[in-house]
């Protein structure tokens, strides 16, 4: 099913940005700069990632193979 693959792509992108925001938030905290905005962005990204993973679990497993 194509929609399951689309969910996987979105989950990957959200995971990447969650890691980037985590690194920026840690850097801002360590250097004593304001990090509230970065932390709220991280929270929103993690919540979106969690929601996408929950939605993805309801879809059937991928069974199609890629053709070369």
C-alpha cells in the first residue's frame, strides 16, 4: 500500500528534525542562551512523530517489493 510508504517517509523526516532540534536545544542550554523556543519546537516535533507512528501502526504492513 502506497500510503504506508508515505507515512514511513514522513516519520523519517520528523525523526531527523527531532534530532536536529535536540542538538540545537542542548547547545543553547549549555551555552546559557535562551532555549525555550527550540525546546517547544522539539516538543511539537516529538508529539507529531509520536502521532505519526501511532497512525502508521494501524496501516497494514508493506508487502510490495521494489522492481529494479
